[in-house]
C-alpha cells in the first residue's frame, strides 16, 4: 500500500477519534454538573484505577503502556472538564 493511502487511513481514524473525544467530553461535562449538584469531588481515584486496569488489560501487549498513557491523559482532561462544569477551574474543551 502507498504512503498516501496509509495516511488517508490515519486521517479517517483521526476524524473518528476526534468525534469520539468530543462525545466523551460532552458526557464528562454532564457528569461534572451532576457531581457539582451532589457535592461530589471531581476526582474519583477508584474509578480511574478501574478504567486504566480495564484498558491496559484489553490492549495488545506491545500497546499496554501507550494505551495507559493515552487514557491517563484522557482522564486528566476529563477531570479538568468536570472541574470547569463545577466551576472549580477555568478550563474548557
């Protein structure tokens, strides 16, 4: 397969990932609003540990560490977004 065709595949995957990221952040925003209304903290270390364990268990061996890094970043962005929804910080996606 040619480089141009492979890059086109990557571009399509990136578009899909962006759409999923936006969708995830919309749900995260809703979660942040619910947590704020209930007086719950943004951070949920047990939930985050559970998610990271599930993701790394599902990832192929050679991608476990990078998958963990990716989802660690997503969790940080999610906490920031929830904090923004709760009025805790000025971060907005």
